[in-house]
C-alpha cells in the first residue's frame, strides 16, 4: 500500500470519528449553501449562465495555444517579463532566479494555490528567504505550519479559541476571541511585512488573452497591497486560467463569487497588465508572470477529460461533497482536495499512486450538479477508476471479473449463487451481517442486510 493511500485511510478514520469536527464543518457549509442559493436567484437565468461559462471555457481550452500566445504578446508589450514553466521544479527555479537577481530577502504573498501545488514556500525557506502569507486564512495556517484546509477557506477547520491561542503564542496578542480584534492583530503584523518586502507574489483567478491582463479576485485587499508596495511583483498562474475576452469577466466574476463564497460579487477585483507607468503613483517597478504547465497539457491531450481544465477553483464541489464534509480537507494529502482534487491530482501527481482519491467518492453527482462551468466530475472519477484498472489491474480484480464472466454466462449457475450466498452469510464474517470480525472495516461500522430467503423469480414462480 502506497504512502498516500495509508495517509488517506488513517486520517479519514480519525477525522470521520471526530463528531465535533464534522459538525463544525457541516454547519459552516450548510450556512454557505443558504447564501449561495439566494445569490444564484439574482441571475436572470442561472442555468443559462452556467452553460455560457462552460462554452467560454471550452473555447479557451480548445484554442489554448492561440490564447496563451496572445496573452504573452500583450503582457510583454507593456514591459512584463513572461516566463514559461513546464514543471513545478522549473517554476521554482525561475522564481528563485528572479529573487536572487533582485537581492531580495523578504517575500509577501497573496493567496496562490499554484504556489501550494509546486511547494514554493518550502523551497524559498530552504534557501533562507522569509515568506509571509498575507491572506488571513493562509497566514493562520502558515503560523500553524499546515497546508490550506480548503481551496477558498484555508482555515475553516479552526475555531476562534484555537486562533486566539495561536496568535497569543506566535504574536503575543493577548486573550481576545473577538474576530475583529484578532483580524487587527494580524493586520498590524502584516502591514510591517508589506513595508519590508522586496518581492510581492500573487496567484491569479483569470488571465485575459485579448488585453493581456491578469485578474485577481479577493475579499481582504491584501493582494492589492502585495502588488502595490514591493518594487518587484511575480504572478504564478496555471495556463488553464486564460479567458478569451475582457467582457467574459462580466460573467465569470459574479459566477466565481456566488459559487465560491455565496457573495453577489467579491469585494476586490483588480486587473494587472504590467509594471508601474511613469504617471502612476504605485505599483511594481518590475513585473514577472510565470505560466505554469505542470502536466496540464497532458490533461489537455485527453479529449475525454480535458474539460477538467475548465475549473475556476471556486471550491463549490468541495462544499457539497459528502466525503469532504466527513473526512476534511487535510485528509486528501494534496493541494487540491474534494471532487476536483480527486479528478486532477492523479493527472498531476501520478495515476497509480493517487488513484485512491477517485475511489473516495459516493458518486452522488452533487459536484457535477453544482459546478458553475458544468464539469462532469462524477463521470471523470469513474474514468479515472477505469484508467487505473486498465493500466495496472490487480489480481483480485482479474479473478473476480473472470468468475463473474464464468457465472453470468451460465444461467443455471447464476441462479444457484443466491443459495450459496445464504449459506455463506450464515458462516463467513464478511457477509454474515454482524460486527464480529474486527479485521474487516466494512463490518466494523455497519451490518450487511440479510439475504432474502426467496428471490423475486422464485416468488413469482410460486404464484403460478
């Protein structure tokens, strides 16, 4: 059993038994659902909006080469340095080279899931650089030396008392539990970090090919400070973030806000096109954009699953997923958790090592129904399972399907099997319907229904 599988199973067992934690997460997500549904109704026609978004992303992804070239040309025309990174390692090297050339020591970051994907913070800290997350949730989990719990809500698993104790221990904040006062504590610390930072680092929500601009959406204003105060700005974004036209944001910004946090529109929506112009009062003197592939083109080459690149990282599928609600974000052991993480992580990090995520689903289809760009996530989970089995079938699967094939081709044997099942259930702990054998995870937590004494076919024949 691989390390990711062992980690997932052990962590899922711990978290799913923690009823207090599960109730806390589910309460938070239930509140989100109420607000989200209210703001969905603000759309004139929400299903039509989803369809339009899906078609726009289809156009963007199916002509990605052309849109990326246009984006890079427009950015470079305004003095932006555009870098192409095929792998996470290459992206880290590019960013490290920029930092070294600027003789920088301190980096302030706004939220960037792509930086989590390539483990950027760890790489920078190993080289002796100070890296500070400026998003409040990211700042909190960084102080705890944790990864984000959720794509949109990094610290949603923590209560006020835990944050109070953390700030008191790390920032000498005192014993307040008031959310506003705790926020002010973080604000005082982070303001000094903005002033001291040599490099401002951001992610991106969208990149507009038509105008060569990077769109960043946030609720705290920290990304604006990250871009405005340091002399050098670096943006890392996955190549799938491209949208063809500026007018597409009129649809995608409210769609992202409603699906992600339940808001009509996120508080701050900013477009960045290049370094500071002579007449401008703030902004970076030098701007770098790093376009990250990191196996995204492998997904693009798969016509069956390339629409997974349509994802806008809103986190809506996590919020409705019964598995995520019960096992939590850290259990997945990867940057992208929940249904979308279970779909793309096997592509990004290896199918055989991470195939267990695609099996960690009830296949209820809630993720597919809620996705604002209509990705058929439940179907993709099934495709991952099929691909993993075809690529490296296990001997129990081989034997099991051969036995099924043998039995199903022989009607007399097929109708004899239920009789064997009734005998087996009386004797064997797996199918006995009791919790007597602790070796089996299934019978530890549930009881198997008793096999009926009579099949429907037998009952029907008995009626004459």
